[in-house]
C-alpha cells in the first residue's frame, strides 16, 4: 500500500486526532479514514488534498507535518518503502 496511510496514521497519533474527528471534518464516514490509516485502501490524490484541507482546519501543525512527511522521500521520514 501507499505512503499516505502510514503518514496519516502517524500524524493522527502524534496530534491526537481521532478517525471520527477527521472524518467529520471531511464530511465522510469514519470507515474511510480507518481504511486509509490501516492501509486497507489508498486515498486518491484528490482525497489526499481533502485530508490535508481537513487537517489544516483541525490543526495547522498536523497539516504541516502531514505535508512534510508525505512529500519527503521515505529515507528522510524513517518509514520503510513499499
């Protein structure tokens, strides 16, 4: 699976953002956030932009961290590549 789910889960844990809170901010069901965070399904590129916008509304620092980790090469984030 892709990098977005790993990054999302890390950011949500670091900033105390629940799946339900992110889902509500995005206007979607929490099951979608669960699937991304647990790498069951990758969010589309459009959805990644929606995730970023929702994080920006919830916590700008979380959004900045998501952007940084998502855009960085895996070797810089300490995350394993696929």
